[in-house]
C-alpha cells in the first residue's frame, strides 16, 4: 500500500532508508490486521493471552523493567529559540536534536517490521480533530494506538483530503535508558522517540502530539490543549453540564471521569457520563462558551487501586478486549493488581513474570496500566463523538496535597482562576520515573506536557479570558487532605459528586460561599454530606485556610514565578500581590 499524499510517501521512504526495516506495513485499522498482529505477538511471547472465560480478548504485556513510566529527564522540546521552550522544558537546538537522535535511528529497524500508523485525534469528522502518522517498529504500539485513537484507513483518507499531519517517528531501539530520547520539534510538527515502549513515550498520539505539540498549535490558533478529563453530570431535571478537570498523572482523573454518584444522589436521578479521562482540546465557540473534545478514543489507565469499591465502572470495562501492561496474574491467568482484592490470591506471578510472595514488593508495577476502548465504559456517552465538542460549565484544577489546599475553592475571576491553575502543586506519583511523594509545582497538571514556555502559556490562558465572555467558572479542589494521624479526611471517589454539585450550583449563581483571600470557600454546611458520617468539625477543617501556611505558600509561588522572568504575565503578578495583601490585612 501507499498513499496519494506526496509528503507522507516521501517521509516514509526517507525513514525506511534511515532505519532499514525488513518490511513496511501500512496499518488499515481492520479487525483482521489486529488479529494477525496479536497472533504474531503471542507467538513471539510479547503478549500473553489471559483467561479466555473471565477475560475474553484480553492480553498481558510485560515491559522491560527499566521501561515502565514516562522519563521526563529524557524528554526535550527542540524549538528554534530556547526561551520558547521555557524553563519548564529540557531544550536542545533542533539541528543538534535531529543529529543526536537520527544517529540512534540509523539501522535500528533491521530485522523488524516498520508500521506506518495513520491516526486521528478526536472524532473523525470533527473540525476540531487533528491527524498524525506514527511510524513505529513496535507491534505493541500498533495495537494500543488502534484502541487509543481513530487509527487506519479513515485517518489516512482525512490526511489525504487535508494534506496536514503530525509526523511521529518511534523505535524501541535497544530499550537502553542511555539511548532513550523523546524529542519534539514544534515548528516542524515532528516527534522523534527512541528507546522506550512505554505508553506516554511511545504512543505518540497521546502526550507527545495531543499535549506537547497540541499545546503549541493551540497557542498559535487560539484554543487550549489540556491534561484534563471531561465529565458530564445530569441533574434530576435532565439538564446536563460538562466539567473539565486537570489533575497530575495518577491522581484520580479516571476515577472522577467515571464517578458513580452516592446512593442518595442516584435515587434522586443524578447521572454521570464520561467523555474523556486524560486530555481535552478546548475551543471557543461563537457563543463565547468553551467546547471540549476528547482527542482520544480509549483509556490508558493506572491499574493499581482500581476496584469494585473505588471505580466499578472502570473494572467492568476491563472484562474483555483489554491490554494489560505490567500487572500481576493469578494462577488461572486473571489480571491482578494491588487494591483489586483485599488480600492477594495464592500463587501470583508478578509483573516481571516471577513467582510472587507477600513481602516481596508489589506484585503489579505501581504504574501498571490497562488499555481499553472508551466505548466499553458503562458511562460512555455518544456526546464523546460530537464533532463540535461539549460545552463546559466549569474548569477544575487540583493536586495531591496532604495539607494547605482546602477541599474546594472557587476563583473570583478568570485571571484568578488562571493564577490558581498556574500555582498548582502536587506530590509526585509513579507515572514518571523518579522519587514518589515529593511536592512539586505542576501548573494546570501540565508540567510534563506543556510544549512551550509556561509564561507564554499563562498569557495565552489570560487572553482567552479577554476574548470570550461566556466562559466556565474556575475552581481548585484537593481530595487528598490528611488529618494529624495521616488519614484522608475526605472520602473521595463517588462522594466527589457532592463537591461537583456545589460547583454546578455556583455556576448557576447559587450555592453558599464566603469570600476569602484565596477565593470563594463553601460555608461549612454548603456541601451535602448526608450519609457520609462526616462531622461538622471535619468539614470546617476541610474548608479552612491557615493564613501563616498560605503566606509561606505565596512566597513559594513567587519564587517559582520568578523563574519565568520577562515572559511572566503581569496579571498573574498582580493576582499574587492582591492575595498576599488580603492575607496580610
Ligand atoms: C498518563 C500520564 O499516562 O499522565 O496519562 O502519565
Ligand atoms: Mn495523563
């Protein structure tokens, strides 16, 4: 097969000349193609069939133990001007980047098949969607991209119609972290990734295209590419409101996107619909509202902690046609991970294929994942295919903070909302290599994903506020506050519905709140706690702010903002001053 698009055809020829594959396969996205690739992978031992009775069509893939998470220190933005990448990115001059990485690509596909994977991010007929082509020597990438994107003939047809596509070149190389790089060339709409087969490094449609290059394109074109879930909430009157929420990796985005309301809410007729769990492309509409699409077609979710009690919707969608990466398996070949059952079953095999016993560390890798089609989700809504996207009523930012940040707070203006997003901090998780549990700044949950200078990114957010007049309200939440004994104070999961209800009330001009220096806080009894057993004292603490701690937080934020020098928007400095003054008075 080949293509009518000359640029694509000559790029494929050029890449083949560099990487020297044995074969070239153009992916059509068909069922037959999927079956053939899976059969070959099973034969080669890189996919292990799971229990056909309990998990039909499900497979386990085990990664190289050194390749189980995103590697932020090996990820680069190669813009022409270093300041355009900003202090939030590793930078290399584009020429140097190409030379360095092309040397690693030379001959790397010898003995392998080179797959050409056309894909579309977003509903195939949506004007907001964008296409790309990933060239990869990994069949694991092909079967994952088939779930995570609209992949194959339809995407190629759109590329041939429009003539525009993002180029993504990927090879697992020799999997050595010494020869692993994930490079982005935003001015050339090009990605080059070598040495890793891990989702965020290798499924180039996801973080590399939809966020790093996407955010760059969004700035140029007047929209937003964000690390956000999109959830629809229907009240008993049948009115549906959509909320987009940004949380750092592995902080519960999938759980919030698939939330099951508490019984008292379900009885009254509240319903939740999932549009996306990780990425939102948000465009201003003619009516001044913001409309969001989920550029992805599937979920690449964190397995540990997913259980009947925490996210039954996610658990139920994993019973068929799912790919599991780095989970443990039971004696009868069912997938298992920490948190799935109260105690570990006898005779587990761990994520590295070794016999597992209690005390030997986790059986599943803490960043083990599932890949599954969005259509298998019990709360799936056809609104996820809406070409124009869904209108947003609220934007929510959040992080994982043991202390300081209250359960929920509403910004007093768009600029203050941008300030809230820009000053998000969160404890690190296993989704990236490095220490876990260390508080770091993660503005808009985009620290690993913003493809350009955060200073310019915040200015872009502020400019959206100036240009459009029917914008969602902005909130900050923290589900993770702990008491003195180290216990989580808020039940989380389905009970987060109670906070969403208050948020939607505020959007409708209702809901009790008090104005504080850091924004509007719910009054102690403004959030419905019926059936939770939470005391007024706990709610008071969850909704309180301590001035001394906040003053020192403001110092930390100032220090962080100073890193962005002249690119720092003055509006955010003014917000900082205003809040500091209010805290002092
Ligand atoms: C992800 C991540 O995989 O954020 O979604 O790391
Ligand atoms: Mn993510």
